[in-house]
C-alpha cells in the first residue's frame, strides 16, 4: 500500500484548505491569484491521475484505486479544471473567491472519493462532501434570488436523496451484515433473494436516480442548472451528475448481482422515459441553460442504457459517453457564460441573459464561442467525429449485439427509441445554431475574455480529440468495465 | 428477534412521517426537520442491525451519518437565512421564479 496512489486527493484537499487560509490573510484585491493556484493544482492532480493505473486498496478496504475509479477521476478533475479556469474571469474581483475555490476543490475531492469508494460508508461520505459543497456553490450569488432559489431546491431534493440512499444502505447492511462492497457481493452471490433486498434496491435506485437526474427524479435539475451561476451549472451538469453513475456502477452492478433481472427492467423503463422526456421538453425551452439541462437529462437516459444490458462493452460505452458528455456539456455551459458576459456588458441590468434571443448573430459577435458551441451541439447530437459519437456508437452497438445474441425484441425496440431520440435532439440544437449563424447580430463584436477562451478551447480539444483518436480512451473504458467482473 | 422488528417498524414509521412532511409542508424550516427525521430513521436502522448482526460497523456508520446530518442542517439553515434576507419569506409557495 503506497500513498502515492492517493496523491491527487491529498494534493487537492491540502490545496483547498490552503486556499481558504490564504484567503484569510491577503487583501481582497490579491485574491484573484487564488484561481490560478487552484487551476495549477487541478492540472497537477490531473497529470498524477492519468499517470497511475492503480490496483490497490486503502484504509481497511474503504477506498480502492482501479481503472474504473481512475477514468471517473479524470472526468471530475477535468470538469473542475475547466470550471476553475472560466471562474478566473467569472468571479474576478469577488471578495469571496477564496471560499469559492475552496468549495470547488472540496467538491472535486468528494467526487473522487465516490469514484474510489469500496465501502458504503466512504461512498456516503464522499457523496455528502460533494453534495454539500455544491449546494453552497449553487447559491453563491447570495444577492441573486434565482441563485438562492436554485440552491434551496437543490438542497431539499439532494438531502431527500441522501436520506433515501442512507436508508437503502442501512437495509443492505442489515441483510448482508457488512458495509464493504466486495463482502456484500460475496453475500448476495450465495443468498436467496428476499423482499428486503428488493426494497433496499428500490431505495438505492431512487437515491442514485436523484443524483443522476433520471426521470421521475429529475425535477431539481432544470431549476438548479438555470438559477446557479453558469460556471457552477457547468460543474453540476458535467461533473456532479457523473458521481451518481459511478456510484451506481459500483453498487448496483457489483453488489446487487443477485437481483439483477429486476434491475434490468427498472432501468430499461427509466432510461426510455428519461431520454424521451428530456428531448421532448428541451424543444420548447426559451432559456438555453434550461434547454441544456433537459438535454443533459436525455443524455443521462442514454448512459443508463448501460445498466439495462450490463455487458462489459455496454458499461464501457456508458463510461465513454459520460466522459464525452463531461467535455461537451461543460464546454456548452461555459459558452453560455460568455454570452451572459456579453449581454451584461451591453446592458448592466439585463435579466435572463441566457434567453435564446441573445444568441442572435453570435457567429459575428463572438466567433470563437459560437464556433465552439456549434461543435458542442453537434457532438451532443452524436455527429462524428466527436466524443459524443464514440460514446453513443459503443453504447448502442453493445445493446444491439446483446439483443441479437439473446434474440430479445424489447432490447432492439429500446435501441430504436434511443436512436430516434438522438435524431429528435438535432432539432433543438439546430434551432440555436440557426440563431447564431443566420439571424442578424444585435450588437458589435465583443472581446472574448481569455480565461473563457482557454477553458472552452480545452473542452473542444477534449471533444474532438476523443472523436478523432478514440483507441486509448476506448481501451481505458474497457479496462474500467472489466473491473466490475460482468460478462 | 422480536426486538429487531420493533426497531424496524419504528424506523419505518419515522421515515414515512418524514417523507410525508416533505411532500405536504410548505415552510422551509419544517422541511429541514422532516429531512432530519428521515436521516435519523436510517440511523436507528443501522444501530438496530448492528446490534442484531453483532458487528460494530453499523454504529460507526451511524456516528458518521449523525455528523454529516449536522453539517447538512447547518448548510440548509444558511441557505434559508440568505433567502430570507433577499425575499423576506421562506414559504416554498412563494419561491417560484424558476419554472417552465
């Protein structure tokens, strides 16, 4: 056991505390440097995470470092890094910057603990660390009623989901007599399925479903993403949502192997409802942040197809789509933040800065942002060469091949529904693209702030890079899926 | 064995009261109290199972979750106070800027 493997978490925790401490000591003016320090720390821990392949457990089996945890940690750190770089401009000259960066770093550590959790206790603690930090971040503009409303709704639904999850965990512990996930797995492999197992599974699916924003547990997501500061929405949609998925991969796939057949049906229904509802409601949205929120609900529906068939390839597809979604959605929210900055620099008292009418002629007003948003939208719709295409391709292919090999018609029907949904989503992305490139601009060309441009271009590189050269990422995802030990 | 069932029934009742309250109550403070009820019913479960299974990890889990619930309540009240300063109300029926 070597603590070098935990270096990224240790680095970020120390950095978070240091940032808060430095914030106490320096004047409000010099706090702008904290953003650069946090970005450097995140970049360093990203390199440390990419560099190590893992294969060890820590603290009496409470944490495990394996390929699955590593790929999700890369997602979480990358998303936080993008959000922090953009925040250097978004929260410039804000006197609470120290708390802001401290909370983002702590939220990242929480998500990383969830990714590594090998025990229900560490899973719960990681979940709560990430959730509580993001509750505060959602309400960070404390004079802005919609930010506070977003935080309150997120808090109530988030704590409700934690309570459901904790109740489910207490039942799992009661049945199996252990909180350690491999031990629970060993227990369920031999035991008979009883009613209380099903009950525990329902609570866990509901608890994770809230975090993943699956319909019918989604109602907080559009409100929270719309009301929060836009960089925080990017962190929530691209990062903290994936936390639910990695937890579900670990617990539902691994530990409740005994009641597998029931999970398949539950997730098939949830996935179909989620993707259809998300896409249909996104069509009628005027607010782009809200549209992105519904499209991210739809993407959660696609990713949860991985739980329906639970083959190694489908889980790899889910992981790939989660990775791609992190770049595409994170980048898209940051581009919306640039539009917000543009509208506010025209008119200080503007309301609803993310209204679709503000995107008119964006191709002329902010060409880099508009082009990147164009790329993100095509990637979200699943057009090659992009990360979104690779993820959807592997995922849909795995479900289809499972359907063919088991000759089950209902799986094929689900794939057809998913593909039709992808086609439907092109409609509302194309609508925004028409606004950006066809309609006349409402003002002069603006100077896009450098931190935003850097963050958005990094997201574009991630999106296109995975699309053009997917082999190493697909291999990582397959390794990650093989950890779960399914067929 | 009979004792375990008693604890489980009590915790299920408390959990139900909590979730009923979250659905029906409109005051922010009452909703926070209901969330606490739900978390604590799970703690009761954990401790009861720990005693029944004769293994201490359930009690450790309950201690962690009590500490987490305290932090959660602090954050909830902080959000409510901030909201009250801006809006002069914490009645959830009036908190409806964001909707489609």
